[in-house]
C-alpha cells in the first residue's frame, strides 16, 4: 500500500512538471493563436486576447491555468474550435484513441506472444530463424512506413479494407496493425528469450520427466515467469502506442486525440495542445503503475520488496 501511495505521489509530481514545462514552451512560441494572416484592427485583436486571458503576464496565466485545471478540472476553451471547450473535445476523442490503442496492444500481445512461443518451441529450426528475422525487421520499421505498406497492399492492391475514418470495425484493422506490429516484434523477441531461459531450469526438466507434453510444460509452467521481461516492456510500449497514434490517426483520418493534437499545433491552440498532453501523461503514468502492479503479481518477491 505504501509503495502504491508513493508511486501516486510521484505520478502527481510528474504530471505537474510536464504541464508546467509544456505551458512555458507553448506560450514562449512567437505569435498568438489569432494571427491568421488577416488584417485585424488592433483594438479587436486586443479584445480577443483579453477574452481568452492571453493579455496577462505569463506568470499570471500559469497560476490561473493550474487553478482551472487542478481545482476546477476546467481545461479552458479551444482557440481553433470556438464553440467547444477542450474538455468537450477530449471527452469525444479520448474513447476513440483508447479503442485504437487497446486494439493495437491486443495485436502486439497476440502476435508477439504467439510468435515468441513458436520460435522458442522450434529453437534452431527454420521457423525460429524466420520469426526472429521478421521480428528484427518489424522492430526497425517506423509505424508510418508500415502504414503506407499496409495501405498499398490491403487497400490499393487487394481492395480488402477501408483506408480512412472510423465508421465500421473494419476501419480499425489497418491503424491497429500499423501501431501494434512493431511492438509485436519486440514482444516476440523478449518472450522467446524469456522462454528459453526458463525452459533450461531444473524444475522444468522435472515437469518434463513427469510426462507432460511440451505444450503443457510451456503453457502451464514456463509462460508465467517468461512473461516478466514482456511485462517490463509494456510500460514503454503503451507510451509508444500513445505517442505513435499522433501520426497513425492522422494518416488514417481517425478522429482521436492524436488528430486534434496535430491540428492544435498548426493552429497554435494552446489549451487544446496542453489538454491532450495532460491526458497522455495521465494515461502513460497509469499504464506504468499498472505494469508495476502486474510485475509484482507475476513475481511475488518483487511485490514483497516493494
């Protein structure tokens, strides 16, 4: 319990540091969100800046923003979507990003664990070599390059899948593959290595001596301890999936937070950019906390030390 409280306090400090640093960086950029190239009367521009509290000193803006976010849970108005608050935009787009991220992690785990188990079972054979070669290539290919290849093959080549939007479940297939397959490659390598280490232990030889089949030995005895390096990788993988969705959502026109973040960068929408970064920080911190808890459950010695 004390370890969990300590991690929660650390998470709160990380969130505060990220929000503070991001606030200073975005507000230090030249120009304002309302400099769109049009000639606007200086009095009108001054009124607009005053309406959005952008005419105050930076320190005053910072204190006011922290109070709005952490005391009133108000992320402020969007400068580019004038009729909506940032909270409303994120409430609509967050489920989309979570759905895409969840599907991508499912792809990574199912494909990665399956490929790693197959390679470990066929160690030294051509299957092992093929799986590890594909894993090495997959881990090195950026997700936006993989997205382009998937579009060429399954959209323009085979005409099997839609390429843009999110109106049907089929629209999730390509972005989920583009996001998840690079991490599946890393998971396959980690799980194979973990299985090979565990399968060489004395207690595994004892299980084999009792007459258990190789599949039963792998599933019932070797898989759980071999998952430890995979679980350690899940924290960075979840962070990578979230950050990678910024590009993938744009490529496949998925209406998630990543698309809004890219648009906020072009429109200098400070509040929307800060809101997206805050939500991403909370999601990554929560994922890392969940990974720590899962690691302790898989290895009770770690949980006891924590």
